[in-house]
């Protein structure tokens, strides 16, 4: 039975590594897609996607605030101010 356990562990590791590669590729694709947008277009896209996620029940205000707390340290004061404004706008949408 340990052979089966070993096989499952190896299989899960391969799947996990494959998932990481896919996730990284998807992230790079998104970065490329969004890097071409102006600041205004980027903010509009953020609002659109966030509102869509909230309406579909895949994102709530608490999760949005958690995302904000992870991103905030990487931003300057002006960027943080804009992020806070965006978060307040989309938190008001149900």
C-alpha cells in the first residue's frame, strides 16, 4: 500500500507544480494585458471586475479589504489614496 501512497504524493506534487506554472503564466498574461492600459482605463477595469465579482458572490468587502492590506505596502501615498477611493466606491455596491 505504501507504493500507492508514494504514487499519490508524487502525482499531487506534479499537479501542484503544473498548477503553479499555469498560474504564473496566467498572471504574466494578465500583467501584459493590463500594462497597456492608461491609469483611467485601469481604474475602470478594476471597478468593473470588482463589481462583477461582488455581484456573483465571489468577492465581499472583507476580502477586498484583505487584498487592499496586501497591496498597500507596495504603493506610494498617492496610489494608496486612489486605491482607498476605489475600494470605498466598490464597497458601496452590492
